């Protein structure tokens, strides 16, 4: 969802920095043409390569910015979502931008006046200009597409990536939920790019801004961008609204009609009405491998309304001696979910909650866990949001 959004964020940040540069007079004049609507609703599209004269939207994102409340609601619409018998991303090519925008308005219930369209290859440019950046690959990534001249080959671990590697990493989508699974990892990468961009001097920023402008299409004036930035630069809240879909028996994604009104209400009220879905596993590294313990743990999760993707009762051969939760991505909603789960399920048991990327000692342990599970033929679906390790004294 957010990789393309953060190109937009880079664009805003660079434009804001340029506001005090040699072209400030032009921007000051354009400031009079500020947006009249509030919230500002923007359709953000990331286009894939042109193959055989066909261009489809690789990313479909809606960003709704409430200038008064300083709050941005964002939602990614799965590119593989089936609408009227076809994947939604095919309609951009067949119907054009305006009709495609109308389809998105019907789904979200909001009027969209603004758009920001970017070619995915811009990430190669940004990676070369601003990289290398450190990337933690949390799972095996292997994929080859001759038609798109795309080859992805990463094993778990740390990498320093520039243009070509970074683009490959961002485009990887071979997970259980296709595009849905890669979004937060992309957000982290683009946040790092944005931070590096804003460390540049004004002359470098000027050139970077010009190059980004060449590679994007939008109907937002520079003055409007600066105006939006000036209204929300302090205390901006960003909240993600999960799109309501389900995966049918035929393997396709379809709109979940039972939740669409709650989804639209999230935009209308500026409050999220739908809960995120997280993928997590439990590993039993205690000494108790009995059937009665298995039943007790399963019943405990179920009685509190939680359902781990799997519980590995036989454990793994990894040196973890205390109860811990390994969180694989930084996300406030995810951290709140973990905190609530621990309070509900293990209220009297202490757990160490760790962001894996921040702890070198736990990175090696996480990689060892994944290695052990895959080596033993255990079924794991990526991406993983967090892993619960049961290792110490459990008061259950």
C-alpha cells in the first residue's frame, strides 16, 4: 500500500524544502491556489512495466487528508480484486483514469479530485540517488519473470541495497495474500529514502524534485502541496484502513459486501471501523510436550477469541530461554494487538516484546527459527507479523 504513498511523501517533503530555495517566489505566488476541499482525497497509482502495450496498476491507494484534524486515512485496494469478472487493475488500461477513479469512488464512498501516478521504475532512480540503505529481509524471496526482465533472489538477512536490488525487493509479491503482504515492508524502505532525501542540500533537493516530477503525473499544484504540508507537518496522524476482501475457493480476491459499509464509514467519520488481520505463529519451547498441555493452550487462545495461524508444539532447536514475542514490522496497530493478546491470554505471565530489526541478538534467533521450521517441513506462510515463543514459566 504505502511504497507509492511514500514517493508522494518524498515529493511533499522535497517541495516543502524547496519552498525556501531560489524558486520560493514562484511557489509563493502559487500558494494562492490552495485546495478548497477538506479533506483532500487523492488517488495514488503505481504503474507496472509496459508489456505488449498494456499497463496495469501495480498499486492502488486512496489517501484522505483531513487538514483540520491533521489526520491521513489511507487504504490499499488489492490490485487482484475481482470486479465484474475482471481484476480491478485491468480497468485503468481499458477505461482510462476518470472512469477508473469513479470505480474507486464507488468502493470508498468518497469523492476523489486529486491523483498522483508514478511509474514503479522511479524506485530504481531513488535507490541509486539516495542509497544504499539497510534492508532486513525476513523471509526467502525468489521469483523470476522473463517478460518483465525481473529476477528476485534474496535469502533472509541484512542487505545494503541501491536501485536495481531495491526495486526488485519492493516489487516482490509472491506471498499468500499477493500485494497485501508486502506493504508495510515497503513503507519502512521508503521512509528511509525520505529521511535521506531531506538530508540533502537545497541544490541537490532541487535536482531531485525535478527528476521526480519528470517521472510522475499529478494534478496537484506545487503551492497546494506546500500548503497541505504546512497544515499537517506537526502532529500528523496516519491511520490505515484495511480493505474488506476475502479469498474464494477459486483463489481469487472478492469484495466482502458484509463489511463495505463499515469501510466507507471509516472515511466518512475519520475513525477506523474495521480491524486489521494479522498472521502469527506460536512456538512451544517449554519442556511440556504433552497432549494435555496442547489442549490447554489451544483452548486458552480460543476462549479469548484468538486464532494463531499455527502452534508448533514440538518447538525448535533455538536458544530462547524466556517467553518472548518477536514482532517483524513496526506498526502501532500491530503493537496494540500484541499487547491486547498478551493481556487477554497471558495476563499473569511475563513476556519480552521485541522488534526483531532493532535487536541483533534476536535477528539471528529469528533466522534460526525460520530455518528450523522450514528444514523440518513445517508449513509457514509469509509475511509473518509476529511469533510468540513459549519458553519460561507459564501461569495459565
